[in-house]
């Protein structure tokens, strides 16, 4: 006899309070995982019955599967990294028709691997409908270096160097919050460009590197992938650079602006579309650019130390300067430094929650519930959100750097607390 498709049937549903769990592992791997800040996964199981039924219990399973593939010559493998079960003993209680809801809580270890398949699922136990299962509720463990409950902090740094072809160089980089798809502010300055120098192209990039460790000890290191942040050359200048009329003598070049007043981007969006200003002997050469990191379709967060993950991701940000001296061969000088990029979901509260106000009518959510990361925001929205922080990036002088060339070592004189430099011609060097 065929069952009636219109007859109501029992239904089991599992829901979690928050799908993203932010991990705060202990920075010292010799310590126990409990030395970190373990998080709690809270949720509910709802059983819907069309008629009263006797049921012995419910089981909730919290499962975590880690998968990895090292690329050519390495296999695809999976392993279970977490398995927790919770039995809800109903003692053959007769449940009434309608919905019956039960709460559950699991501890998520602070060293759990991020960006893997974690989920919660519920099923009935006992003789009646023991095969009834819920759909899985996905859970996303994400590393966050900030303290629990806090947003990722501001990032500021200056990369100084000295080159015979370029003279003293400083690259100031700042970000209100350094996350996937966030804004990144650049100021590239040449303190005293030598005569005959011609700058041909300026590139900024973020480079992502993977390292996969297999259970047998093999380590796969696929080739790093470099993503362009901006690229400007001398041919993209829309008009001749005006002479410097600033009292400080800096040869700033004013970029074209959109109707809203924001700088136009390389692709026509708001973000900067000006070409390189000319180099003038005796004047500091400065270019400012506001860029945006790629979204989560292209880069992952940097892996935190202390996470029990076989897949480790690292990032570096850098600038490549292509130049010629007295019409000679074009050369490339690249400066880069390792950075830590946080998950775009770590900004959820700032993006979605309204500002505090005494007037209840002004309390409105900024974003819909299905838009909970930086990737959902446009360039203009991020500029408006962080306009106070990005209006003025740090400069070499504000950071305490004095780019006075040392004729013996050919390096700039920098503060002792920020020592070190990197200079590679037609190549690159990582900063410590």
C-alpha cells in the first residue's frame, strides 16, 4: 500500500546559535589545549510530531572532518579531527503532537583546525523511527588573534630600504582591520631620488602560500600564488603632473575623483586610477594608494599558531618598483613582509550591529542576516565605515623612521626597535 504523500510525517531539526566559532589557541604549542580559550557551541534540537509518540531518546553528533590535497604528486586525504556525541534520554516518554525542543552544548577545543568540515546532526534513538535524522547544521571554526569579543586590531607598519638606484625608500602600510577583503592603505615615498631616475611601473600584491603536512611526515609546498592589489605605470597618467606647490616640497599627484569625491580605481571603481607622477631631483616623491585585499574566493585567513591543522596558510604583502637609470635597462626592486590576515567573518558585529543610540527608532541593522562578512560590502561602504582610520595613513616620519643614508652600509638609519631592511634587485626578499 502506497503511503499518503499529504500525510504529515515526523520531522527532526537541529539549529546552532552561531555557525562561526572563533578560535583563540594558546600561542605556546607545549601547553595543553585547555590553556587556550575554548569556545562553546550551543544549539537546539526540535522534534515535530503529527501525533503523540513514545520515544526513548535523541542523539546529537558534533563531527569534524579535515581534508587536504598537496597538489601534483600528493594524494587527497581525509581524517576525523573531532567527534562528540550527546544523548538526550527521554526514558520512553510519550511526546505530545507538535514541537518539542531540547538544548545542547558542546565544547570546541581552542586548537581545532579552521576552514574544515564541521557539522552538528541529530537523530532519534530507540525502536521507533530510529532512522529519523535531521539535516546537518554547518559549523565554521575560524582563528582570531584578537581577544574573545574584540575586533581585529589596526595594522600599521613601515618598510624602509636603501638602493643606489632609488635612494632611501619607505613604504607605509596601514589597515583599520586587516582581514580578508579589507582595505589596505599604501604610501610609497622616495626621500631623495637620484638624478636620471625614471619610474616605469608600481605594483602592490599579496602572496598566499600553502604548506600541507601529511600523517607520514611528507610536506607539500605548492607554488605561492600572488594576487595583484594595484598596478600603475607611466602610461596611465591622464594628464601631465602639475608642479609641486606644497610648502613641504613633496611632489604629490592628485588623482581623478568620482562624482562622490572618492578616488577612481584601476577597473573604474572607486579606489585610485592615476598614473605615476614624474620624479624631480631634490623633491620627495610620494604616491598614495587605497587598495582592497581579495575576497574569500581567492584567499584564506592566515593560519594561527597553535591550531591543530595539517594545512597552514601564510601571507606576505609587498611592492615592486620597476625603474630605469639614465635610460639603461629596466630593473625591478621588490620589498615584501609577512602579515597576518584574519577571517572576513571576524567583522560581523561591526558590519551588522547598529551603533548604540538612546533613540530606539535609530537602531537598525546595517546588513541583512545573510551578509555577515567583509566580502559582502562594497568598496564605498568600507571607505565610509573606516573613513576616520584611512584618511591619513601612517608616514615614515610618524613611525619614527629617519631615512638618512649610511654611506658605509647603504642602509637607512632606522629606530633600533624596528631594525632590518630588505633590498633585492630583479628579485625579492622577505622581511622578518
